[in-house]
């Protein structure tokens, strides 16, 4: 995985947005996708809000995705494999870039057809613990006309990133305004943040 981690980190250094195509294996991506769909069918995904536990708003005109928080306490073998991968990445990131990450949090994300998330930053105004944002996609066979791109607003340009299966995107939570464009079919990912306490 070191080459994959290096690709993510090097592209982040070059452009403030790290991208690697094969952060998840095809098998693990399929297993996590199956988990997510099972939770969705059991109606365990919740409408996502904006803000944190002290200030939260649910506005379907701002974001319309559904989420479910991952936790090792679930003792799900595939989710734990994902956490093992994240532990390896955080350890590598800390040892090579001295980032001081001490924690992370991740949730499944499902955008139903017609869903979106308007422009936003990932770091809270009243809490700066989120240092880096990461999205890992679970969409096999995604086509350009399916929509659902991650749109990064750089100071002088827009960068659109297709949510292709196994791809990971990595950027500073406090720096880059971004949005999820309207998706024309269900769009799945794991979304989260690398944190300092």
C-alpha cells in the first residue's frame, strides 16, 4: 500500500487535493458497498445535517444525503478491515509528513438519485479538530452522465472529480470549499476526517 499512500500524499502536495485510484481493493469496496446497501434497506441510514453535536441543522436544500457512522464496536469484519487500512495510512502520514493525527471518524454516505450537497467547508467554526477530509468511493461502473462529481473550488479554478470505485480523495478540511453535484443514480462512499485532539 505504500505506493498508493505516496500517490495520495504527493498529489495533495502538488495540488492541495490528493487523489489515488485504488485506495480500496475491488473486493473490500464490494463488501463495504454491500454493507451500506444492507443498512439502507433496513432503514438505518439517517438524513445528514450540517454542523456538529452542539449546532446542527437539517436543511434538504443544502444537503440531501443519508449517512451511517462506522465504529469498531459494530465488530463488522469488513468495516474493521477498512479501519485497519486507515490506521496504516494515518501511521504513514504521521511518520512521513509529521501531521500529528491522533484520531479519525468515518461514515457511510448514500446520495439517492437527485441528491446533492451545496458548497461548504468541512471544518466547524467552533471546533478545529478536523484536519484532513477523506472520501473513498464505492461506485463500480460510474459514467460521466451519472453526475455526482465532487467539485473542488480552488482560488482560480474548479476541479471536478468523478466518484469512481475504490478512488480516494484527500484535502485539508479548513481550506477548500467543495460541493457534491446532483447525482442521477445512487452514489455511495465512505466519508470522514483525520483529526487532532
